[in-house]
C-alpha cells in the first residue's frame, strides 16, 4: 500500500506548486508596447543614465510617485507603531521595546533556526515510525 501511495504523494508535492504559480504582470506595462520594449534594450554606462518622464515609458506617474515615497519612507524603519500594537496584544515584552532593526533580524533568524530544527525532528520521527511499521508487518 505504501509503495503505491508514496509516488503519488511525492508527485503531488512536486507538481501542485508548479501548477499553482501565477505569472505576475505589472499594471503599468502597456501590452502592445511590450514587444517593442523587449527589442530595444537600454544598458546605461556607469553614471550616464537617461532621464525620462513616466508617461514617456508607459508608466503611471501617480504609481511611480507613490513607489518613490514608499522607498524613501522605508529607508528609516520606524517600529514604534508595531511595538505599541504588539505590546498591547501581549506579544512583545516591555524589555524588547525600541530594539534596533539588526537585533530584530537576529531574533527572527534564531526563531527560524528553531523552526527548521523542529521540522527536521518531525520528518525524522515520521520516517522512523514508518520504518518500524514496515519491519513489524
């Protein structure tokens, strides 16, 4: 039974994510000019950039302005709002309020490492259980 179902389960695990992938298309890219754009590729020299308005290259100026403002705001992370919300929910101890981004990233990496260890332990326990079940058959 296991020999019949294992290939099917493995095939489903490999094929399903490939079929579920959606191609993301930019809303600002004009469909008719996409082929013309691909034919004329522009590679600038270092420090010799052309400057064009968003309308000239088929982009929405409002979206470009919004993206630039978002990038500027993201350069200096402000975690005060996040800290306040997590503190109100009881998910962030008072000792960890106001930590710099580097400390937060280090903590997230450590947590991710523990999650990987837990996953490996679960997979090993399933494999050991399956091998014991097959030998006692």
